[in-house]
C-alpha cells in the first residue's frame, strides 16, 4: 500500500495508518451506483502488498477470474503512485494508464490521499470505485455470489460472521497492522508496545490453532486469508526489516505448520511472489533501508514441507472444491 508513505507518526512516535478510504461499494443491487456485473470492473493489485494479496486470493478461491479482470502493478513505486511497469510499455493494457494515480484522479481530480492497492476501477470511466480493502473482499464473497464458480467455498458464512469479525479485528490491529507499527515506530515506547501486542497475539493464535485447523469453524474463511498474507511475509521481511524479531515464523511450530498448510492449499501459495515482496519492502522503505539492498535470504524451501495438520480434520473448501489452475 502506498498509504504507508502518507500515514503519520504522532508525537508519541506511534505509527497511524491512513484509513480514509473510498468506501463506495459494488453491490448486487447497485445501491451505491455501482452494480455487480461481469466485465465491468478491473481489480488492480500488486503481488508485493499483503492487503492486495488478500483480494488476489479471494478472487481466485471464488472463481471470479472471468468476471472481474485483474491488473498487476510492479513491486515498487515512488511517492506518487503504484505503476504498471510489468506491462509492455509500462501501461495497463485495459485501463491504458501508466500509473494507478491516474484512475484515482479520474474519480476525484483533487484526490490527495494514498494511492493504494487493491483498488477496483470502473473500466468504462477509468475511475476508481473503491479502495476499501477490508470491505472489498467481503463483498466479493457476498455481493458477487451470483458469479462464484461451482464449488466455491463460503469464506464469510453468515452463522460465523460475528466470530470471523471478532478474530479479524484483533488480527488486523495487532498482526496485520502491528508489524507496520513496529517497523515505522518513531519512539522506543511505541515500538515496544507494538512489538508486545504483536507477539502476544501470535501466541494467542498459536493456542487457538493448536487443536483446530482453521481460525473459525472447520473450513477456510476470510479470517484465514487475512492472517495468511502477513505470515507469508513474516520471515522474508517483517522479522528483520520491521524489527519483529522475538521469533521467526519458522520458530513458532503451530503457526508455521498452519501457514504451510494454507500455502500448499490451491489459491494461497500460488499467489505469493517472494521476489516481488522483498523488492517492495527493501527498495521502497528508504527511511528504514536507505541502501535499498535486498537480502538474499531466507531459505524458502521449508514452505513445501508437509504440514501434517490434516490430522486435525477440517475441510479446506467445505462442501466445495479447489479452484482450477490458472
């Protein structure tokens, strides 16, 4: 997310994420002026970004590839915008723009907030509809249900929503955002508080997952997607770059096995690009890493070690099936 560059550190040295998103929703009934429709919208993401990675996973698990097109920004960006430098000529082939900022300015010529991914763009107008990453994936599960593939999992089942939301709130505050609050802390006190909250929550998650395969219920849900994208980046980036170094993920046996279980599940590990992830953090965050040197490690082969968590039961896709290879 580019917002990490425009978020603030307060007088106490606490990192405060810019969370003033474009909250327009794309819904089945179009109540915000944007109705769900095949081929109308483009999801713009970057494989490096954990928040965008959620949307990539959910889109794939639900089988929305032929309904919602996707555009990939490169792993790095400048202070202005994510860019489409992976595409020929550095221009998105559908939106015909070199910078995601162009789509934000189409929505609001005076837009001055973070140019963030994921964002959904109306292809006809070229304007961003929403960049509210938390609501975006929930809407893909609910408002886009008519277009889910046969066998798509229930990532946000109604009977479990209150529990999913409760778990997700703590995971967001202390883990997803907690690693950033460690990395961008402007004082020892702020860092210590974020660090303690992060590892207390990782310990809590380890206990929760010791005897159950998934975070909520016996199938993969939105809660697992949200935790996974941070765990996938933990040893490669957060442990060293963000000073989250009490333990590596590989030193937390329950969470390490849980993360590998998801990584080896279709729709999860096949969305991860460790090269782009490391380039993003180590090259973009020059205030933390002024040399922009990207470390060669860690050894990633362990992600393919069988996790052995199937003994806990659980059904990854419930009554459904894995996504087709894409």
